[in-house]
């Protein structure tokens, strides 16, 4: 089972059991389209959450889960990552990829030089950055002008990037 982290509980909101959510989806409201979220529990095991209501609030989101009725219950949730199983993600159009599917792939440049493997992604204001770890760590932009080819079956991503940069 492959997990995909959608966001994180960022703390309680108000007195009626609502919580602030840090969404990792794009756009942020897309997290609300998933009917069931999971979180690992500190003592082991998994807890399921079903959003009963959710909306934008300021720069973030707030959500009320089924069964969470007051601030004390919201505080008790702590701040876990919220995840789903990879198979629960919707199908993509041709040429689109989920970041989670690219993690671990080898990265080479147009000259065939190996730059390393994709370790993770960081969302920056100007767009996502792929963190590639090899003989050194590189942060590579993921714009269409930089990602030349993605070969999931071959386990390789080709980028337009100078190995010396």
C-alpha cells in the first residue's frame, strides 16, 4: 500500500470541533473532494476521518469531522498528517503524473549524466521543486521547460539541467 499525504491538521479552530487544515493539494480545496482521510495514531494503528463540512478560511482551510463535536476533541487530534491510499487518487490525463509516482526515479540530463534520484518535492511560490539526491543534493525546478521526459516504466526522468549547476 502506497500512502499519499494530502495535508495535516494544523490545530483547533473555534469551539465546535472544527480544525485548521494545511492542505498539500493543488488547489488547496481539492483535499475536500476526498470522503475519507486517515492518520497514524501515536500508539500505533490508524484512525479514519470523514469531513462533514469544510471551507476556505483566510489563507487556509477549516474542516469539521464527523464525531468531533467540541474544541477539546479537536485538540485531542493533535497535528497528524492526513493521508489516503494511492489507489484512491483519480486517474490522470495522458502526460500528467502525481509527484508521489516520481519519487525514487533516476534523474539524468540531456547529456546522459546521472544527477541522482528524486527524494521528494518542495512546493515553492514559483512552482514545485524536485529534490534530487546523488553525489550531492540538487533542487531542480519542475517546469515544462526543464522536465523533458518522464519514463515511469523505465524508472527515469530526463531534465534539461547542467550537471555543474
